[in-house]
C-alpha cells in the first residue's frame, strides 16, 4: 500500500470517529510516529531503501508549551557511478537524527492543535561505498580522499538547529493525525499521535 493510500485510509477512519473534547493539558504525554512524504535524498535521485521514519515523545509543560524527544532514520542508495579508475560504484547513505524540540501550541478548536517550534538535533550520517562488477571489493565506509579533483571529507555527525510548523487533528481524546513541515528526517511529515 503506498503512502497516499495509507494517508487516505487513516484520514477516513479518523473523520468517522466520535467527536470528543481533545484539548491537551499540562502534564499530558503523547507519542507520535510519522513517515516522511518527501525522501531525504530526493535531489540526488537516490533510491530510497528505508522511507524517512520518525518517532517523538512529547510532554506538555503548560497548556501552550511542550517539550519533545525526537528520533528519525532513513537510508538511500545513489545511482551507479564510474570512478576515474574505471570502477563502478554506488553509495549507500544512512542518516540517524536525534533531537530535542520546543513547541508552542495554539488550539483553535477542541480538536485542532496548530503548533510550531525549534529543534536542536544531532545528525549522524554514514556513507558506504559499494563496488559493483566482477572485481568488486567489500563495501567500505567512505573516508577522506587526498586525490585531486576528488577531495572530500568523511561525513561527520553534527548539531543542527531547525524549525517546523504543524497541525494535529484529534479524532478522539486519545488519537490524532498530524502533518508537519520543517527540517527533521524529511521536509514534509505525516503520522499518528496517541495521548497516554
């Protein structure tokens, strides 16, 4: 089942749910699971091995502010390339992102929660070179290259600040669907949220 069909089924089921008061209050915990609708390496025309997935644990500090722990992962493989020495290779990129998010909320109705915020994340990329063909060697993690003009640095983990905005629609007091735009594991995410 593709992503569009999953979202359609999820939204249809949500709209069919009973209307109840869903406002979050101080002390509430929610867990969320999402999927990136835009692959992380789309611009590189890479083949996605693992769709961008994310999970969050949110704690409501006040009626208007919350704090979340965030984790996301994706994996993709590049198009085949021929190096200067004639070796056919492809690159597998894995990205793990963990972070802390601060959110401000504005509930316009009892079931609709608009939010925005900032995240400080730690992105941990890994790039593996995979040689193809008859004389292919074992996959190796990409490291620094002193060869000109192919100088490159080994991918390193680093802190990344980012922002995001989103909306949650509560079908019941415990279950919501959400959509979000902003940098994390994908630029556009959708998923489900459950209040504990």
